[in-house]
C-alpha cells in the first residue's frame, strides 16, 4: 500500500474558468499573466488537462507536480511558486520568468514554455541548462516518473 499524496482532481468549474480567460499579452499583473499562460497550456496540451482531471498535483519520492487549486502549502501551488519566480525582491530568474514552473525534484525544475509548447526538465541550479524537452505531457510524465522509481 503506497502512501503518496495525490491531490483530488481539479474541479471542472476551475478548469472552465481558466479556459475562458481572454488572453491579454499586455497585462502587467503577475497573477493575470500566469492565468493567461495556464489557459494557453490547457488549450495546447490536452494530456496535461486530462492529468488535472485525474489529480491536481502529486508528490512521489521528492518529485512534485504542483497543484493549481490548493493554496497551502504554498510551495506546492503553481500560482504561488511562479509568482515568487517572477516577482520577488531578491532575484528574478530570467530562465524561469518566461516559463511556467509546474513542478520539481531534488535536482530539476519542470517547466512549460508557452512559446515553444514544450515541457522541459531544467537544472535547478543552472536553470539555463535543459536536460530534456518534450512536445507532449505524457512523454514528459513518463520520463519524470521513470526517474523516481
């Protein structure tokens, strides 16, 4: 019996509220920009949306995919984590500022690049270093799950 924290599925009303956002590329509000990018992710990557309909994030052996709807703990919430990478007083990482950070593990950060429509596994120290890129969520998920088994 495995005791790993898998989150409940994302509610359909939450998904619909994100999908219906009208993209505004001129927005300067961090949360609004994040919602725009998540909407693009939902529209471009149906596998990711199917994943969220099954579970809104998980943690297995130190590997995490962030929740979109669960606010606490904040280190596991996609919006809070991305807001930190884009809007803090210490350091704004240019590699992460332009991508959605969707999860991490002990050595990597998992991102989605809305411009290339690729999921990326990046070095969590030298974030400019990309270990692997995937054009679809299923291939990305298979790769990261293989690494934690």
